[in-house]
C-alpha cells in the first residue's frame, strides 16, 4: 500500500532492481540507488492482478486502460492531506465533561455550613 498516492491503480516494476513499487517515491525511500529510466514499462493492475507492458515512446489515450480488465489506471492522484481533528465527542453538543480551569475551586466546601461557627 502506497502512502504517497492513496488511489494507485497499478504497481510499476523498477527496471534497475526488478522490484515492484506503487510509485517512484516508494522506490526512493526503500532503495539505495536512483530509479533507472526506461522506454518500456511493466505494470501490474491492482484490479485484475495481471501484468502488462507499455511502450512509453508512443503513449496514446487508449493506453491509459488495463488491456485485461479496462481499469482506467491513469487518474488524478489522491495524496494524503494533513488534517487537524479532535478525538471524542463534539463539545459544542455535549459539554458536561468539560471543566473550566479558569474558575477557582473552593476547597473548603463542606456539607455543613461553618460560617456561623467562625464568628
């Protein structure tokens, strides 16, 4: 599973080390060499799990689909976005569990009223 492209439709075989990667960034993170460029690329479709090759020197619009299952693998990449979120329930709806730390708490609270005895 690629952490750089969330909707990767194919895996690409790196011509330099003959290993399969979801994107060039995955290859760069795990290998100690640069990705070798080539004209003919080998792919594995993640939908039908079949391998195929494409010649990149004369790439056409019809080449954007898997030849076995017609899965459109050249799509806009969805990349992870940083999101700030709060775990738990929405405090605007139910604020019973929140305590306002700005208010002073009277530690001398008692069940009995000692104010009459102090005089």
